[in-house]
């Protein structure tokens, strides 16, 4: 064994242990800096010696950007749902029925009912093999690559107590911290925030791009084991075996021997759940003995040995005093209810979201009404109904003009929100756009914050993002409480931002629906601002992962004369408006129109497209008589294959393609390393700046 192979194996083992300490035990034993340095060393070694990378390498956790259309697979063991109850009386009936059928008092395991998305994970010979959603209970979606990115799920295990093959059921959840960060980002780009952690979790595990899933900060708790030759005769003992093997098992479990113990557990968590860093929506009760479970059996839909007690959402009544209408950076209008202060789920609630005009009309919410308020997903206060109308109340008429600038509001067909179209003259929109422009993931002008933006705007120094580049130190010095050094640092920060790469400039422009990832995709696909600004809806959709709504938003942005003028001024100011191209490597694909399809072993779709360009080829998105070469991966659609065959287009697999461009394995890995740097800003964005890419649950 070489020194490099030994080091890779050692680093893999050590880093996996630290991940376990951090994510499962919540007891980190090294600093983030030390962890990241070791991870950086492992990443570098694996690039140089890919043949030595271990199947459970922590570098796999960030996810690839391979597009993996989900296939449906059958569960080896049916994945049934639990019968639900909100009644303690039905819990008593459940317990008494079991006593009668097994003719003795059972041990009942009480566990938290996590509010997320159920998952079934298969292990064979100590290795993570597959992850499948519940689906219809008989079959579900194969989301293996997405679930691989969840840090608390072991990719390999080494336990003599566990059988060679088994399945383990669990719940993928989104902790409150991850949920808040995700919603803040969605609001920033003009997308509707998720209503609760459960919806956000379900949406996240079905994302096409695992790299995006890795950014969502998901977690997982396991709660049941399936398979032959299980390591124990009771559920509780099996969970302890799994815990010792490295699986994340909840500490909040109680082995109960009476109804009173069950109710004590339920009552405790009905209150204490508000102090958890994630959502639960009830308590699960299971008969502990596997023999007794088998005796009790199943109905067509549910196990007869388990039941879920669901908490009632805490709801209070209070008076609606008034409705405010807030204007966001993208012009979205959000109605907000001002309430008589009321205690709800441990906090004083004074304001609640009304979402949009449709919700107000649906519930017939009126100022002066007594309304019911609860916390959606235990986090966001929302009005869910009207207790009584005030005798003098009138139907709420949603505003027709912007409360800030007076412009007539518009509502795009198919969208729930109203918008102020006066994007270049509406004060909160202008200030919001500038705040977004200077933010860390955009132009990263650290010396300008929200307060400074407001001072500059109120003083008449800036009316749009381009005005920043006309500022002088003398102008900035005139702002309230502005010292000489602070003014100098602001000007230096603005000047330094001219070196920010094109993909971040695209994000900084604040085009509606275009977040950080989409901005990168657009930048690297279209290369420069001229091509981007002239692209049609069809051309933008052809980029991939861009739907009609996003494409139309981009076209509308560049159809606005004011936006075009601002971009022109930014170009004149010296900002980066084209991708920094790598030098062409060969002419082996010169003049060839190349299409790719399927999934690939050695590189992602974005990487292979970049390789084609670096060897002189042109990427095309559809097969036609003008297509010269078809690079085929796994899982190609039959229609595409049939069309290529009919048109007699040359087809090559991944290995043939690598030989065709004359690149050795080692040089290819070096090349892909460079491409990764170019495509994703890997080191800058993920290791140096965003440590949460690797330590998402932090």
C-alpha cells in the first residue's frame, strides 16, 4: 500500500469520526478550521489519486451536480403509514386492545414523531446502498444521491452486531436554523418562503441537483430497522445497536409499562417540543417486542402494534387591529396583520402573515375581527380563521397602489402575490436592491451595510446600484457619523468589487427568481452579459434547469430601459461582465456539434460540457441532422437514442470519449479539478467563505 493510499484511508476514517462526533453526538472534538484543513488535504489527494478514494469518503457529502431524474423502485419491505389519533381516549383503547390480544401488559416505546419526510435506507456489507422515499408504501422514488449529502447518515458502518443486509427507516428533517436561512434566501430573490419545515424538507429531497440538496442543511433521525437476523428481539435493543454502530437515534425515547407513563411522556413533550431545534408533531407509540408485533400484525394500511398521537396546533383568539402592506426588494407586496398582543406557544405574538389577497378573501379576514392565530410549523404565526366579525367591519379590499410610491400594483397570471412595477423609483425596492448588490455572496462590499445604504439614499447620493461607482470619498464623508477612515474604506471596498467574477455580478443584479446557483449556471452557459441580455425565453430554457417563469423574468429585466442603462454604466465602471475563459486544450473536437445524455461516472454534466468546449466542440441541446457526436452515459431516454440511431449520428460512451480527446486519467483529473474551480468557485465559496457547505448543521 502506498503512502498516499494509507493517508487517504486514514483521513477518511478520522474525518468520518469527527462528522459523527459533530452531527450525531453534537460533541465536536476539533475546531472547524482543523476539520476543513484535513478535508482540504483529502480532497487534494483524491484528485491526484482517484483510484484510492474510499466509498465512504466525506468529500462525497457535498453532492455532485449530475442531473438524476428519479426512478421508481419497489420497497423490499412495505413502508406503511401509522394510524393517527388526537384523542387520549383512543390511546387507551389502543393499549387495552393490545393487552387483550397478547394477554399481558406490553412494553410500549414512546418516541418523538418527527415532522419531515420519511426515508428508507438500505445497507449491504456495511455500505450505504440506496435511499427511497415512502411513495405509495409499495414503491418510492430513488433519491440516493440526494440523501448521500445528509451528514448525519453514515455512508459506511463497521459493526459485528448488524446483519450483512438490512433496511433502516428514518425521517429527514430540516432544523429551524436551516429553515430560517433558506426562507431568508428565498425572500431575498423574490420567491415565496416555505410555510413550514416539513414542506421545505420534502421539496429539498426532490431537488434534481444533489449539490443544492447539500446546501439545505438537512438532518436525519432513524427509528426502525427491517431485515432478517435482526440483532435483538426488541425494538428498543435494536435501536441501541444502531446507535452504537453510528446511526443517529433520538435520545428522547421512553420505555413505558403503563398508560400513565405513556400519558406523562405525551404531556411533557406537548409543552417541551417548543424548545427543540426542529419540529415534531406528535408522539409515536410502538409495542417493543418483535414477537408481539408479529402476533398483532397489520391492517391493509397500518401496523396494528403502533399508533401516532398528534398534538393539536396551539391556537389562540385575538383581535385584528390593522393591516400593513410591506414592499420587498423585488416589489412583492406582503400583507401583515397587526394584532392585540397574545401569548402563543411560549412567545408574545403581535404580528402575523396574511400571505396574499387570495388568503384574505378565502378566510374573509376584516379589520376589527376576532381571529384565530397559530404557528405554522410551530414557527411562523399565521391567521387560520375568523372567530367572529366585528359588527361594523367591512370586507377587506386589497390595496391597488403601492404604499411607498403610489404606483398601480400588478398581478401576474398564475402568481399569488401583487407587485409594484416601479422597481427603479420605489424607495424600499431601490434600497433593497442596493443592499442585495453589496451583500457578501454578491459584490461583497463589506464596508456598506443596511444603515449606510439608507443614509446614502436619503442624502440623494445613490438612486441605483450604478451610482455606487460614481461616489467620491468627499461625498461619503458628509454622511452622518462618517469618519475619514470609514469613508476611505467604503471607496476602497467599491473599487475592489470590480474584480468580483461575472457569475456573482449576475446574482448581484437582483433579477427576480435568479439566485446564486442560477446566476452561476447562466454565467457559465452564456459566457457574457451581451449574450445573456439578448437571450430569448427559448434560449434560456435550453440552458437547463431554467423554467419558463425564470426565463421570462430574465427577458423582462433586460427589456427594461432603466435596467439596460444601469448595466451599461456598470460595464463602463469596469465590472466583470464575461466569464474568464480557460485556454483551449486541443482541436480534437473542432467544428463538431456535440450532445450529451445520461449520467456519467467520471464527471458531471457541467464538467463534460466544459471539457467539450476546451477541446473545440460546441454543445447542443437537441438531436438533429446537424449533430455530429452523441456522448452517451447511463439511463438515456429511449426516444433520444432512437432518434440518434435513425439519423446515423456517431455515438461514443464515456470511456471512448476520454480516449477520443486523448486525455489520460491523471491529466483528466487535473483538468476536472480546474474546471470545478471555474464552474463552482469551489474553494472560494465553499471552503474559505462558506464553511457551512461541509458543516451544514452548525
